[in-house]
C-alpha cells in the first residue's frame, strides 16, 4: 500500500510539472546582413542569392523530395567573339577554349582506395574543365577518380565528338603537355628549335594559363573544393555533384561581374604530370601546328 501511494504521488508531481519552453537559436538571414558581410560569408552577393532562391524554390521544398543534377553550359558562345577575346591575351589565333584538369580531395571509399590516390599522393576526384577567356566554364567532366590520367579523361569525354563531328567548329582548344596533340587540341612544342617556336610556346602558355586562373578562382570562391580547406567527407558521386554545382554558381558570379572576395589568392595548378600512355603523334596535327607557327609566329 505504501509503495502504491508513493507511485501515485510521483505520478502527480510529473503531471504538475510545466514543460520547459524550447529555445531556438535565431537563424541568420542574409537579407538582414550588410552586403559586405554576405560576400565574406557566402562569396555571392545578396541579389544573386535571392535569384537562386526564386529559381530553385520548387526543388528546395522539403515536401517534393526531388533531386536534380545541375547542368553546365556546354555550347561555346559565338565563335568569332570568343576568338577575339583570346587573341587579345597573347596574340594566339582561333582559340575557342582552354582545357585542364584539377583534383578535388575527398575521403576515399574503403574499397578501391588505390583508385583515388593521384600522382600528388592524396585521394581525389580528377575533374576536367574547359573555360573561355573570361573564366566562364563551358564544359565539365566530373566522374573520374584521382588516379586516372588527364589524357584518358579527355579520350572518354564528348569533346572529340564536339570538335570532330561539327563542321562549324572552326578553331581549337589549348592544353598543356599532359595531353596529346590533335588538330583541334594544340599543345606546346616540346623540343624548341626556332625563335618562331619560342614565340608560339610563349603565346600558348600565356593563353592557356586562363584555365589555371579559372581553377584558382573557382577554388578560392568555394573553399570546399580546395584541399587547404579540408577533405570532402562525401561519396565520390556527391563530390562530383558538388563540383558541378560550384561550376554553375561560378559562372553565374562571373556573368554578373561579382569580384573575388578580398584576401583570396588564385592558386596555381601543380606541375604537369606526363601521361603514362601517350597517344601516337598525329601527322595531321603536327602539320597544322607547324603551319600555324610559320604563318603567325615567324
């Protein structure tokens, strides 16, 4: 009986206990922040963030449960305008874009860990991109682990079909020595013998450097892509989605003239790694490059 009375009193005390009111931390809203603080925190201006919220409102609603991959602008802009913009850099003619790869560090899956170890001795995804003279990213391949050579990614991408399958692609891409020379992909001359070849290489290097600056700007704006900011703790597929999304946001920021935040330095790409399986030299590509050197750089 005594135990029953004690239990009844304890139950009554529990019933009389007033539940504590839940305290929620105030949410930070960018609309209430000064523009300078928004830029420092999000590295995008308030107007662009508002436009993104409106554009993605339906997909961001939790009730929909939908998930969509964000596409990257693929078609080159008007070719004549693109060539003129590249020509102003160092006098290299008929350039439609600059090609390069960059590594995005990640925590590798436990199985096949070795596939993600790159030549720089850390785990990553190797991302290929093409950019224009203003640093707009026009083509992305984001699906290969870090051990895959740059040249192999190119051979598996759609760029060959874009340039060889369209008669109106009157121009070429520039790339460094990790890639094979092709009629639509010009690389530096390895064994320079003439002053014209030196001038060709100098103009090529100055023009092709645009892709390195673009990668630096991309990783400077979105520090999650930079190894100095840590290693992404997501699956390889999600890392690729993050990279593509950052490319889309980067293009929007460049298109709106949003400057890089102060204090961000554009990093240079690590030294080029030679491809372990170089393709046979293309006689057509060699003749085209030599004709270009003779016509424009002699």
